[in-house]
C-alpha cells in the first residue's frame, strides 16, 4: 500500500458556477481564511519569521542526524493475513522460508523476564523429589509433572536450545517444516498421510486421524496453540476437526474394526489433545481429554497389560509405547491416571525383555533396537531411575548404534532421541552430534516440498517401504527430533 494512502485528502472546493448555497458559503469561508493568512504574513515582525525559519532548519538537521545513527533494535513486526489463501504454487516464493543467516540471533520478545535456570520449580508448587528410592518403582503418588511442557514457552525456549545443542539451523529447519505443514492442511482442518504432496503413504487406507494429530504435535512442540502463535489458526482448525471426530466414549478412530491403525491413531490423537489442554488449560478441552484417557484405560489388555490393534485384545510394544506417551501427556496436563494401569504396563514390559535392557515387539520375540528404544522411554516415564543398571545397559546399546543416514529409521531415531535427551550428559552429546546436522542437511531446501523430508530417495526410510508413513509421517517425526531441545524438559533434570 503506498504511503499516500494513509494521508488526509484535501476537501474539494465547489466548482465554479455551482448554485448550492452550502457549497458557495464553504468556498467563500475558505477564501476569507486565505486572505486572513496573507494579512498575518505581511504584518508579522521580522524576528518571528526568522525564528520560524531557524526552528524549521533545526528540526530538519535533527532528523537527518538521527536517521544516520539508527541501528536495528531487534524488534521484528510480522503481519499475517486474516484469511487463509490457496496452497502456494509459486516455487520461487518459497525460497525465503526458514532461511538461517550465518550470525542469526535467536530473538525473544523484549518484555520477557530472563530465565537463568529453566528447570527452577514454581515456588507456588510443592517440591517433590523426582527419583524414587527403588530402581523399578513406579511413582504411584502422581507427582506434579506439568513443568515438562514449560520449555515451549518463549521465556525458556532459547535457553534450552543453547543448553542442549540446538542452534539457528535447527530452528530454521523447524520453521520450514511448519510452513510446509501449513500448506498441506485441508479445508476441513485435517491432514492426510497420502497427499496432495509427493511420496505420500502408499497402500491401505488413509488415516487422517493420525495425520492430523501428528501435524498438531509438530506445531504444539514449537509452542503454537489454538490461542497463540503464528499458526494458531491451523491448530484451531485441526483441534476442531479432532473434537468433531471423537466418539462419545472418547475413541478417535470412528471406523473401528480390525485395523492395525486403530490404537496408533487413538494414542496420537490423545497425546495431541492432552498436550493442548496442558499448554492452555482451555476448559473446553478437559472433558474430551479425560474421555480419551478413559478409553485408553478401558481398552488395556487385562492379562498382558498392553495394547495392540483391538480393544482388550493382545499387546505389542510398538502400540503400547504410543499409549504410554498418551498417559504421560495426560499426567503432564494434570489429569489423573490410575496407578494400577501403570503397574500393568510395567508387567507387560517385563514379559518382552530377557534382561530389562533389551526389548522385543511381543512376548517371546527377539529384541530389536527400535523396540528397545521405545520400551526404555516407557521405563523412564514409569519411574526408573537414571542410574538403574538395566536402563544404563540399554542406553549403552543405543549409544553403539547412533543414527546414520545410510540406515535411516526415523521411528528408531524418534524414540532414541527422547531416551538420550532424558539421560543428558555424554549419552545425549553423542546422540545429538550424530543426528542434528545430518537431519537438517537432508531436509528439502527448494520446490513445493521445501521444509519436508522425503521418505524415499537414495536411502529410503525403513517403514514407508512397507506402505506405512509417507512424507508427512517422516517430516513430523523429524520435526519432533529437532524440537527435542525444548519440547519436553528432561525428566531427571527437573526437581518437582
């Protein structure tokens, strides 16, 4: 918009020959004012005119001097459109999204109080010891763990990013990914695992429940909610779609039936909903979140203690891990999870490990790296101490199998990243050193898919070859890993 658009426009004088008495009077009054101004100018003393001239000269010189001394203040004003437009098709206009400059600073709002210790507890909350007295004990007293989501707040985000090895490049990669996810949202507020982007999931049915939950988790991990943030409209529309598709019993997977997607989808939707409630305390979300958790509890397999593809029928470590994260998200949000449910999960994990350090997909199946990483995260959430020998042995095994792009497995990396981040120290330093730059460097940098990660290519990811996942799935897991520095506070570093 040209600057002149904001300036007041002169009132037009009536055209000569007009007969409108009002317009004629207006023209006469304005002419009288002009004559009065000319009389004042002719009779003004010379010293007054001199003062006005010199005052004008001083003002002009002052403005010239200030303009030459101005420096960038660090304040950035962003203007966003009120209404969403069509998906962007101009490839060249995508090139500036999320670009990191060599000396780019991490900016936070000027009015935020400096946080010296992001792990300092709220003085208004009770101080509870995190670590339990027994290596395998479960925190049955429901300790206060809502601080786990506090790292997403601007006041602590920059501090955590520096403390745990993030940098402007990782944040720029997150920014590009969120911009890509925004473009993929459908008009009804949902996302799809199959497209319209390239390299979507192939085979089987689409699972918009999973796709929508995963996209929301990417936005929420960076601090965006339906109430605040650059992407609050996208989160609000996705939230609305999820709530519309939740059943009266709390279940999110409405088609049900014998599908291996059922409890993956429900677990992911429950995590997204509980996180959003925990971040905002929006009262409209509390009841839906409680219903989602209740559905998890009601469908737990009574004998083995885990979850699989059907309610109360069989268990596997992969599905169980997503449900455990849903229960943990509920606890982060201050919602109740009965202790017997957690005890049964611990009992299931005992059945799929020969030694407490390595874990298999199901009972009597050989341990794998992926299931070991997922199960160790569950053990951390269930109360195992950081110095538990079984946990240490499992973490040592992961340390011997650091991420390599030639052996791409984002599912394994995703769980391993969380385990190592909670362990901190040398384990996290080694893992982050192998993962961070490698992940950033393989993000799409140009074109319509800029900001995403291709699940195929020279080194295809392990799971999309089986008809699962696809580009959105691979991108969301990659974003979670680059948000890990602040997405969840390390459980052993926070005194609750």
